[in-house]
């Protein structure tokens, strides 16, 4: 069944299309997992996450909000210099399902500009929709800008601060090989609760546990890179 879109006609009025349009698996096959962090960068928590990843030699993916990239370009540069994958997470984190095509395009293009200004040499290949608000229109507009739509397969709801143990438990319960884990190193509502200390603690616990279960850490797949 075709998903609803706010407009009809042309390229936006087509069915969802092949599954590879929306990626939620790791680049390589086997017992792999990709950690992804949304809503940053944040000066209080992103450096702590980066330190944990560096201690274990792990490459992760950071889905950056453009306005945060503008506020903290030095953190975007540090993420890129460490070899992590950069992703566009819009400029202001709106619900894209409520916006017009021009508004969506502006959110994506201005966020890409902010990220590239901070890390001009780093590839920017992925886009993640705020709130998982995927429609045909959102996916097509992202791909028109050269951005691969990136979803997730494991959501421990760390944004709700349920406690580090619950975050880890949910990931261990739901994770399967080639899983893509959704986590947050900041908050999209800068006037709200930006405490991500539970996520930092959860990541510190999670990495050795997953390594002990035989997992290797990977990055999300572009369709042309995905192992069968």
C-alpha cells in the first residue's frame, strides 16, 4: 500500500519504492552493529561519547542538527577528524511530514551547508528524518540532494531518560546482526532537558558487552556498498 503524502502528482506520488531507499543495516554482513547518535553536537556530551568510541577504536555515525553544527563547528570538525560518519538531521528538527516540499528542501540544504562549513573535507552521504517522519516526498528530496535516507532497527528510547540499565537492556533485547542502533548525544529541544548522561553511561556499558557477545562495530550501508 502506498503511504500518504501531503501532495500528489509527479515523483512524490509514487509508491515507497525499493527497500534500499531506506537503509537500516550495516555495511558488512555478519554479527555487526552500527551505533548512531542524533541531535548533536553538544559540548557537554558529544566529547564524552567521542572519548568512549576512541578508547575502543569504534567508528559511529553522528546525525547532526544544522543549528547545533553552527553553534559548535569545532565539535563537527572533531567528529570528522576522528573518522566518524556524518549525517544530515535537518536544520531545526521539525516534523517534516507537516512541511511543504520547499520547506523540506530548505531544512535539508541549510543543514548540509552548516555541516560542510564545519567539516568541508568530510563526506556527507546520509540523512535521517526527525521523529522517523519518512514519506515518499521526504525520501525523494533527500536523494535529490545526494543524501541516502538512514533509518534504524533498534530504538531504546534513550531520549526519554529511562535509565542507563533500561537503555542497555532494550538494545540487548532487540539487537540482531546488522542492526542500526538509535541513540542521542543531545536533544532537539534546546529549551528542554538536554541531559544525556544516561546515554553516555549506557554506551560505556554497552560496548564491552556487545564485544563480549561477538559483535563488531560497523557503519550503515549505502546500497552500493551493502554485502549480501
